[in-house]
């Protein structure tokens, strides 16, 4: 099965089991907008908690806020979004489909890199244990030729983006002979810039209404509250402000399920530092954030850093933590050294002094900022895509299992009476009522125990406990682990302690200390 087929199965599975639904589906949906179902919202909340606790609770010098979505329109002028928040778009004249020019080129480079990896794999099979990958990459003519080609395209694209040379962007697409995926033709329009912000009106009378914007990022709510938090929290440099919130972008080319949406959620932290110390903290937060991702256990090899060749107008350094989705390595989190751009701009546009008096240096200055910004929806997609598996068991049976990390699993524990009689449901309910105060549990007595295990595997429940006739005599139950399917007999009195140790937030958070 190809990765594309597996991804389609995952999307169907997410809907069938109540993780994610197309928004407004009974009205034929709304493009690139999704609703989280009963299991999806639990997973979402667990990821938010894991991020929040790792960022705020484990750091003495980081606090959180929740700023409003509606903000004064001048904020977006100061931030540069009104003038510079654009995507380079290109249309195919035959299919009438619109694409991001930079994405077309990135996908072209990705295909070249796939050719390189296939060449390396051929070498590995040919030479076996004697294979030296480093030497092969450095000497193989096909690898070298493709690597040079990919680098030339990347460099030319970066130069065109930095210079806002839209004509050369189009010419590069033509020179690479990139065809429209739908029509197969290379009949392209000119490249144009398109602003991504949604606008609306605020006011009771439309003629007198002021144009305001739905925020395209959550960071500006932190910057304009910098002094409020610093003074009321008596914060000293360096310190951070964290926030989880909705953002909105009018993505013309929204696709790949919940990877790129028009309404999405961000988990951001802005870390304020002394000027001149930003690169030290930039490197610190790169490693700290990668450690957080790897602590989830989705597979260390699925992560990599990608340094930006084209820097945003506010940054002097930027890198992405990329994750290997079914459609390739894509950005999951960004770490940016934003300099003092944002605070200086807001100081200029608002006329308010946004400086920090440092008692250690006896001077006032506008702090520099290091940002960590992670897409919550993308993190959910990363967890789901890494967790989803279709397995054939030794018995010949097949199962779909979601190996969601236990700390993030929507349902932590399923309580299953073996049969619906002989006092087993009553005993199961008694256990359920005791455990539900500590864990999100699900009770299920319908169908055979085997079918119920399969249902729990399909939604990612890490542990099932089964109450049988012997349980009424010895007060013990069988606990089954999802991934290995191994079962163990344990006393009911120890269940809470056993499960707590298996799904403990403390245990998982300790991995990133």
C-alpha cells in the first residue's frame, strides 16, 4: 500500500471513529475547515495540556495569557501583515486551478530528493554490509547531479522570494518544466501576490463600521501585552509568555486534510531576552522543542531541522522542525529569532514606550524575542499519521490500531464485562465509577470481547480491563495492553495505581526535563 493510500485510509478512519469531521457536512462542507469530534477534541485537549505543562509549569520564568481574537487594526499595520502577508499565487490557464508558486517548486525539489534516496537505496541493496552511505552520496554521479540540481532550484527560488521577483518565480517554474497536476499542461499565468488576512467590520452601522482583521497569528496579542505581563508578574529578563489560540488565514491553496486550514490553532511562546543574547537562546529553544517532540515517542527519525533560506521581515534566524507526514517532510513548528522588530514597531505605531529597565545592567532597552510556534492541528495530524497502522495478526485476523501515545490517548481505559449477565455489568460499573474521576474511561458491553478489543484498538485506547466470572470471587481483572495485546491478571484494588503509572503526565513530562 502506498503512503497516499494509507493517508486516504487515515482520513476515512478519523471520520468513521469520531476524530475529525468535515465542517458543515450536511451542507456539502466548507473548504479547508474541519470540526473535531468526540475523540478528536479529547486528543486536542491532551496535546494542549502536554504543551502547556511542558512550557509553563516546568519553567519558572514562563507564564501564559489568552488574548482576544479581535485586535486594533493598527496592530496589523505595525506587524507588517497589512503590507507583507502575502502568498505568491499562479494559475494554470487550462485547468483553472490556482497554486502557490513556492509550493510547486518545493514539491519539484522534493521529487528530486526522492530520486536521490532511491539511488541510495539501490546502492545499499547492491553492496550490502559493505555499503558506505556517506561515500556513496559524495561520489555517485546520479546523486551528485540531482543534489546540485535541487540546490540550484532552492537557491534561485530563495533569491526570487527575497527580491519579490515574481517574474523570475514564474520563469523558474517554466525552466523546471513543472506541469499542472490536473491538466498536465504548462500554460501558466503570471505570479501574483495575495494577502491572506480575513477582514470584517466592527460597528453597529455598516457605513460607520471600522475594518478589522481576524488575527493571522497569535503572537501579536503577546507583544501588545508585553508590559502588562512584565509589570504585573514582576518578570525579569529573560522570560517568556505562552499562548494557545485560534488564528485565521485565507489560504487559497488549502489541502492535505488538517495540515493547511483556514481556521486553525497555534501554541506559541515568545521569549524576551537581552539584545545580543538572542542567538544563544535561539539554539537553546531549537533543542528544547525538538526534545519535546521526541518525548512523544512517534519516532526520532521522523523529525529534522530545516533552516530558512528566505527570512521573514522580522527575523535574523529561523528554522523549522519538520515531521515526516505521509506526504513527506513538512513544517510542524517554527523557531524564530524575531529581533526587537515587533516591540519597536508597536512602540512606534502606538506612541507607548515598550522598554524594560534591567537592574543588572542599569539600562533600558527594547528586548529581543525568540519565538517558538507550533501548529496544534498539524501536531494532531502528526500523532494520527504516526499512530495509524493496519496489521495482520498471527491468527490471520486483521486489525486497525491507533498507537497514540498513552498520555495523549482520548480514552485511557476501557471497562469491559465479559458478558451482559451474572452480575458482571454491575461489577464493571462499580469499577468504572471508581476510575472515571482519575481517567477518561469508556464502558462497553456490546458484542464479543474480541470485537470490543478491536474497537478500542481502532480509537487508540492503550488499556482495556475485562471483568469475568472469576472477578466476582477473587476481585481481580485482566488488563490488556493495546500495542502488544498482552494480558495480565491484577487485583482491582491496584488498578488505579497501575493505570496512573502507565498514563501519568508526570512520567511523560519528566522525559523532557
